[in-house]
C-alpha cells in the first residue's frame, strides 16, 4: 500500500477476516492517503469488527485520516430494497466516493461453513454452501465468482449494497 497510495489517494476497503487482519497489523502512519471509504455495507448481526465500516475506522485511525461509512447492510433482502437504499442520502454519497476511489483492498471470501457472510446473518449455512453447486468458488465484496473470476449468482449481486463488480474492476489499483 505504501507503493500504490499517495497522500491524495482515496483507499476503499471491503470486509472480512483478511481486511480486519490488515487493519490490526498496520503500524501507525504506515503510508499516506487522503481518506478511507467502505466499498460495501457495514452492518450485520454478529462480528461487527469484521464489517467494512469498522475496518475503515480502524485504518483511518491508524493513518490519521477521515473515513466514510456505508451505513447499510452488505446484502439487502431484495434487489428493490437495495435500489431504494442506494438512493438514500448518505448512502448515495458514500457509494459515489467508493466508485471513485484510487485503491481498493478486498478479501476473497470462501464458501465454507464458517464464512463471514453466514456469521453476519446474510445467508443460512445450507443455502450458502449450496452456492458451490451453482458454480461459485468465492466472493469479492459480496459478489460471487467462479474459479476463473466470472460472475456467478447475479441475483445476489443485484442485492449488494456496495460497488458493483464492474465498478470494482474500474478502480485503478
């Protein structure tokens, strides 16, 4: 991150065990950036320390910068509720910052019984583990991909309150 971030950079972060580990291990003032922004919603019923907003806050505190939080669930109940959420003041502005960030730090979620998405309450274990049978190998920012990186389970992507796969791919670093 020291090589790809500058004092003008906006750093986007997702959620999960890996991004939490980065935030916890980062020495104070390890590199410069202008701001930290959540790339996906940061609410759920358990493990709040793994959610994007808490990861963003921890990183911002370590770097001495501001953070913008996406105060919404990472996965809405339906595509229509997602569409309503992303138009709300506050959420709309943070998503605009997210799609325009310079650098993104994301984890790759595995389809395993202890997955963060199950622990956060977005899916029940049986449903989540069944995603493998539908071609999913893992997720990035709650968007499921197959082993070659092609999108899978697009009906779930339509419920993600956060950057789209296309927007994520457009982030320069």
